[in-house]
C-alpha cells in the first residue's frame, strides 16, 4: 500500500485525488456562500414564521400568523400595486429608450464611440447621487421641470410631493438611470445578426421598415426576452432610488415592496412582518429566475 | 458602407442629439447648481448658466466649512477600505471557483453555475433583517468587516459568474503544457491562467469595486454609524436643507470615482456588462 500511493500526498489514490480537485477549488466559494448567503437566506425565511418585534419585545414561533396578517394588510397590497406600476413603467420606458438608442448606435456615424461611452454614465453613477439630482430637477421652486412649465406659461406642479405624480417622477429617474444597460445588451444582440441577412433582404427589395420587422426584430427576440426579465427583477428589487427620492411617500404613493420591508423592519421593528414581505418578494423572483434560465437555455440551442 | 442622403443624416443626428440631451441634462443640472451661490437658485426665470460661477460649494464641502461639516474624507476612507477589501476577497475566491467551473467536468457543475446566476436575482431586502441580526449577535454591526462580509453576498456570485465566462475563453493548451511539466492545478492557475486573464480580472474587479462603491442599502442599515459616502450623501438631505449647492457638489464628488474608473476601463468592461444576457 505504501508503494501504491505516493507518500508525499497521503493515502488517496491519484485517480480519486484528481476527481476531488474541482471540489477543492470550490471549497472557499461554497463555504463563503453557505455562510454569508444561504444561512442568512434560510434565517430570513425562518424569521417570517416568528412573532419577532423588538419594539414590543416579542420573539417566538407563530406559525403562519405573519402571512395571515400580511394578506389583510392594506400597506402590503398597496406596495404590491405600487411595485407593479413601478416595474411596468420603468421597464417599458427603459426598453423603449434603451432599444431606440441601440438602433441609433448600431448605425455607423462619426462620434458613435464617444456617445457610446457617454451614454453609460447614468448606469455607473451611485443611485443616491442620481436620486439627489432628480430631487432637484423636480424641485417646486427652481426645478428644471417647473422652470420649463413656467416658461411655457403653464401651471407648475409639485411633482414628488403630489401623490398622483410622485410615481411618474421616480419612474422617469429610473428610466434615465438604467436604460444604458438595455442599450449595451441590445447592441450586442444587434451585432450578432449576420449582415448577409440584411443584404439578402435588400436584394429582395425589402423596405427599411420591412427589414426591421422581418430581420432585426426576430434577430433580437431572445436578447429582448432576457433583458426584459433582468430589468423586471432588478427594478422590483431596487431600493436606493425610490427611498432617497421619496422614502415611499407622499401618502405611500411610492412605497414599493423593498421600501415597505425597510419600514416594517427599521421603523416599526417588526422583523417578522418585514421578513414575510421579503419572502413573498423572493417567491416572485424565483419565478422570474426560472423563466430567465429557461430562456438562456433556449437561446443556446 | 451604404450612403445616406442629407435628409437622413440630419434625421439621424437629430435623434442622436435628442438622446445625448436626455443622457446629460440631469448631470449638467446637478453641475450648474453645484457651481452657483444659493441665492442665485431663486432667480426667475432660472438662469441655466450661473451669473457668477464659483467653486465655493466644492471647496466648502471638501474643507468641512459647510454648516455641518461634511467629513467626506472619513466616508471616502471607509468606502475605499470596504470596496477594496470586498473586491480583493471576491476576486480571489471567485478565481478558484470560476476556474473549476470553466475547466473541470464534474458532478454538480451545471447546477452550481445556475445557482450562482440566480443568487444575483434575489432581493437584497431578504438578507437585510437576518444580516442585521447575525452581525449584531457576533458584534460586527456598524463595523467595516461586517459590511465587507455582507457585500460578498452580491459580489461573490457575480464575480464567479463573470470569471467563469472569461476563463472558458482562454485556450486550455497552455496550462496543459504546464501540467505535463509537473505543475499542480493550483500552480497552473496561478502562473499560467491568471496572467493571461489579467484583463478579465481587472474587469471583474472593477465591477465589484463600482458595485461596492455605489451600494447604499446595506451600508445604511448595517453600518449607519460608520457612514460610507452614499450614506453620508443621504444624510446631507436633512443637514444641508436649502444649501443645494453643497448637496450637488457632494453628489457629483461621490459619483466621480466610479464614473472615471468606468470611462478609463470601458473597453474591458462592456463584455462583462452583458455577460449573463448575451451568448458570445
């Protein structure tokens, strides 16, 4: 036996050792993820079954009570509705602006490279900086929007202080912040369409509109699907921008789900209820993650 | 290259101009407010170019001469520490894992990759309460190490996913030669693959750094007493009330490092941006 295994590395056969190598490489990452990701995640799920409120001082198992409370909770339903509008409005806006920009940048013209770089700046800026800037664009006294309305002789608005306009306000800021991601991704998708498809369509006498309809759109179908899914998930989870712009107000008009979680946890100290909302959000995200993986798989074939 | 009529050129550039205006006007708005004294905010109609432009707001903020001292230098120090440590840890751990996922065929490889991809889609708020409780229990709440650990929840899976993609693009022949020469797998990774993957490491590290720099939610909740730059910015809203010039100067100062970093390295970063959405 001592002859069979090289003495230096112990008792495992070389074959077994070779099979173990990949797992050894994964040990640090797996250990880290278990500790800092999956353990807190499970704990979060567990917390949703607790009556855990440090303001009242309770901490005990309560089964599904939080879930029963949440379905009767108007704030919860409000946050779901607000989130739906926030996500739908943001993603549609981001896609229209982002794809439009991608179509422009996909053409050749002098200055293209410069604009490609410039366009990405909003995406790279911290959400808090962006939120502060947009707060002042919406400022009632000297904000850009009211200034423009004033110059046109129109009635000025209170924007983020108006429950009917605040959601529109945060959505517009979010469209500005995140459209560059759509542009970059759609550009990569557009670049993957073979030129001869366009040439063939041209030879067949297709108009520009027809080439767009029958070559471009089918060509970017999968990328579009993936990008929209990603934007939906990120927007649904995105906290910084709305929180810094409005803190969920006025009158809960912009209280999207993650902002509600933060309010329950860190203003009402009801960790159980906060965790419950977070778990419900996670269920939505898992559904989107599954769709996303399926789309990626389909795109590979 | 096809030729365009004058009308189409005009149309094209009109659309481009529209896009550029949309992209830059909020930044210019922030800038124009940051370089004017507060009393020039309330001239109606608003003067887009400040009558008496000044750098006072920047100087006040940087030298702590504002009504409440900004102490951005403290936030800057903390942010650099957290962002650098998160980046280094994430890239080291992710290099090992990414290499295994890219090079070896083993049981569980495919699901491991899928899990790494989907972890990035889970809501940060799910971790907020448990991390808060855990960090408090082990005495790491309101500390930079606690924050660094928390940041790994999003930066590690992201780095693993990116590096795996890059490593797959590096031909295996070179390290096979090294393995035949008696290198261990770890040595092959260290001395052959990583030097070749230097641009990928830079790109991945830059992403991790920018993400950590820009992060607000965890920093706000888990280390509010040791505020990073983004948390300081948030607190300025209350502190600087009508001194919008100070506020905008700070907002732009905090945004400058990630923007500059990105513009310098964008050539390496574009591919990473679309990883996970577009197949090469």
